[in-house]
C-alpha cells in the first residue's frame, strides 16, 4: 500500500513516499517495484496538500467504482507524500 520507505545509505537516512507495489529482499539488495516513488526532497508540500483536498472533495461526490478506486489511490499517494515531507521537516 502507499506509505513511506526509510533507507540508510552510507549512514545517512533517506525517506521516500511510495505507492502500491512490491518489495524483493535478497542477501545483497532490496528492489522496490511501485507506481510512485518520490524522495522527501522532491515533494512539494503545498501541491501534496492540494491533491489531498481535491481527492477528499471528489470522494464526497457520486462516483463510479473506477473513479472511486482512482481517487482513493490519488488520496493515498498524497497522504504518503505529506507524511514523508512532514517527517523530514520536523
């Protein structure tokens, strides 16, 4: 599900907002296959907040099932971005 991934590289933490997908962990590597991966430094807080508001307003409307699914995915993506961005700005 959409959320956040925390990675350490050379002792430094990196945070990513990710969408739905899969993770494969082997002895030597971690691979993430997802429909969204945005580094905290690339997230526009105002744009993510606006996307969240638009999705919530859209969900209040009468929608077809496909529209509900797409809007829920957009909402999950924006919430994941907000969580990651707010963590790194605390």
